[in-house]
């Protein structure tokens, strides 16, 4: 976290890790006439109402999983994360600095100017340049800087090839080459680069795959950018020991659910036991709990 924050002041709760950005502490409790769901008011919830397992829901705007605060319409079973709730009508963006980008809906088969993925739903478009459009996720969810444990300098987001860069471009995390016409992080002092979607893996000390199913919009956005991992789940029907909610790594192996069709746990949302080798996918744990 960066910027001012609030933390739980209840000293009797040893393991309470409740933390809020100052901005999040001032969220309105109700939104009326929201641009994406104007027919009903949206109510702020710290956890999504209903039967969302372990508080994880799919945002109805960005389509990414989230387990944080949400604005909800229970009548329509509509849920959006707080970032998507306040997407502005217009933005400026470093990838297209000379013109404003406007929030519009796309129903065609055009490609994003940042990631080259096909576009549908909410996007940002330049009305001056007919050929510049970007996914809302690409425009809003990629931080401008990141850090690498092997590089003492912050790595800055670049949208264009680096001047006088003579070698091939490859990611220091996944060790795969990439197109420098797409967004990537780069350190000019050390001449190191990484994919934007690989950046969250830096603290995991494990490389991520570039398989399409793990990333959103062709490797531009990390799939779990809105998921806060951590917390314990206890259910004797699933496992006798408490389970931790984490993102799977290679050492977690395969899912212990008997009816799992996609057995690999690496890179997925999973629940695993810290006392033994037991681990299952998020969806498998949900199914076993019922």
C-alpha cells in the first residue's frame, strides 16, 4: 500500500489485519444513476451479499475476480469492485498523451492499441484519432512503476521501444521474448525488462507462465490484481486442518479433489493446508463445502 491508511486499533484482536486506504474510507455508501447500472441504486458492501464463496465475486464491468469491497444491486445480482465503480468519463494516458480518451462501449471486433487483444464492453477511445482505443483494464489497472528484487532501481512502464536498445527484448521473470510495441516495465540503468503481467510475480520468487488463460487481455493484466490472498478457511467436510487462501505455486502440485478435471494448482486461486500437503482449487473447495 502507498499513501495514508487506516488500521484496526483493537489491540485485543491479535490477528486482525484490517487496513483501509484513506480513499477507501471515504467511499459513499450508495451510488445512484451509475453509468453501468442506472436502473437501481448500488449499495456499498465490505463483503458481497449472498452465497459468494469466501467473498470472491466476478466484477460485472472488468470481469476480473475480486474479494474486496463491492457496490451491489441485490435485486439484479449485480456486483462491481470499487475501482470500476468510479471509472471516469474521460482520462489522459501516457500511451496517447496528446488527446483525451473517452469512456465508450465497444461491440465490434476492434483491437486494443495497448495489448492488441480484441475489444468488447467498456473501453476508452480517442475521438480525434479514429484508430486509438484501449481496454479499460489496460488503461487503468497497470501501475506506472514496479520494483524487482534483483534491481535497486524502480522499473518504469514503457509504451514504446527503448531508444538505442540494441538487443532483443525478453522478460527477466518468465524469460520469454516480447514485442516492445506493447506495454512493458524497463530499467534504463540496468537494461532489464519485464512483462506487465509478470510484475506481481516478483515477490513470489517463481516465474509465471504466459499461457493465455492466466492473463487478461493478452498478457497486459495480471488475473488476480483485485484479489487479496490470505485468510483461513475451516470446514471439516473439506479437510480436518485450517486451510490458507493463496495463489498456487509449482510445489503445490495437483488438486486433491477426486473429481477435479484441471488438476494443476500452479498460478490458480487455491486453499492449502500448511500442516500437510493437502491443497485444492478454489472452485473445488467451494464444491466440497456444499
